[in-house]
């Protein structure tokens, strides 16, 4: 893989801590004048192959894959340009601001014979894959409750009138898009499409600072909570009539879970504590190298369903992004 990285934000810095394990053939960064010093430092530290200030020049190079790690509202436009140039794209979560944008990208990708991946790491971690297999131990599922509540330092600035991207409806921000998206990805991967769903949010300045989405699966109910204006000890549970699974960490970062049986016994599953991003990127590289469109399409359909559910949910609460217009 010859990778062009768009952005130098927190998620890119996080990826850099494990980047050497990926054996990427070539890496360049798209920089801006404002982030040039930061970009040059990153290039020096990781022995990258350079940077571009002009996106079109980057796309005209021999780079074959673009990693879009920009604010949410920019995912669609930068990914579209890359696909039209015949590049594969890896897009940070949430993949696009709305489902229409994603549908358009899928159409372009099919015409260009390119692949699209949503960088939602939990689908690929050993712990989550094991949890998925262990659902059969729970009997009939009755209640699912996922909670990712994390008080944001940016919320203080938001209250004082400084609107950063995570709290900006102009930039497709909000608690649903930033945190609850992890819960919803986990839920839909585990159980598929619900019969119905409803989002209830705390709205400040036209954006959801926290909220909960309920899901009706007919024979069981689910709740996903995401908050940036308050916090709580993280607890995720899947309750069946024979046992329950308990995860005391964000689902995207879990390396352990416990199965608690009705007879009072329990079983703890523990997994290697490798960096959570390593698994998804290795899978993306493998799918591209093997030209595995079947697996890629399966994950893309999951992303599209989740995008639709989240879009419908926020519109239930009157949350409208500039990208929707």
C-alpha cells in the first residue's frame, strides 16, 4: 500500500504509535500551511516520503490509497475526489455526514473499481469477534445496553461560545456522530437491522451534546447512550435469559469481557493488548491486496445501514447538518 494521509489530528497521531507494524510501502501527508511544522516533524519521526500542500498534486502521484482523517463534514468531498482519481479510500468514522453522501461514494467507487472502508476498528478486534461468537451462550437476548459517556474538554469552550468541530452542526459534529457511533456500530454488527429506533437528545445550540438511541428488535430491546457533556463509569451489557456479557470499557477499546451465568459462575475472556487500530488497517490492506470486494461490500453495507439509522435518529430531534442541505 502507498498511503496518502489527510490530516494530522489526534487519530492520526494515535495511528502513528503503531504505524511501523503495518509495513506501508510509501507514506505522504497532505498538509496545510498552518500544520506544516507539525507535518514535517511527523515525517522526520516516522521516515515518511514527504508531503503535499495541494490535494490534486497528491492525487496525481503514485499513491494508491487515501486515508481521510479530516473533520466529519469534509469526508465526502475529499473521498469523492480520491475515488474519481482511481484511489481506494479509508475514511474515519463516521464515514460520511449522511447516507446520501455515502451512496454517491459507493456509486463512484463501483465505476472506478475502487474500495471504500470505514475506519471503525471494533469490527476487527479479537475481543469483539470473540464476543460475537459467545452470544450463543446467553440464551434468548432480552436487553442490550451500551454507554460511551466521556466529558469533553471542548464542552467547556463550547459553553463559552467557542465552537469546535466536535460540537458544530455546520461540521457534522455532536455526541451521536462522535461517540454513540461506536455503540451503534457494535449493536448493528451483532444484531442487524432493528424493527424501529428513536433518538432522544440533549440539544444545545442546535447540536446534541448527549443523547440516547433506543432500538426495538421485537423480541428484545436495546439502548445506546453517547455523551460529551457528562460522564459515567463505562458499562456495556448484553443480557440473555441464561447469561449476560459485561464489558467495562469502550467497545472499540475492549481487551476483556466477562460472561456472568445465571447459576452464579462466570467466565472472563482476556485478549492481547495490541493497539486497537492495527487490526482494521491490516484487514484493509489484506482486502485491497486480495481484491476481496465481497468482504469489503459486506462491511460497506453495514456502514450504509448505520449511516441511515443515525441520520434518521438525529432528524427525529431536528439536528440538521450543512451537508444535508
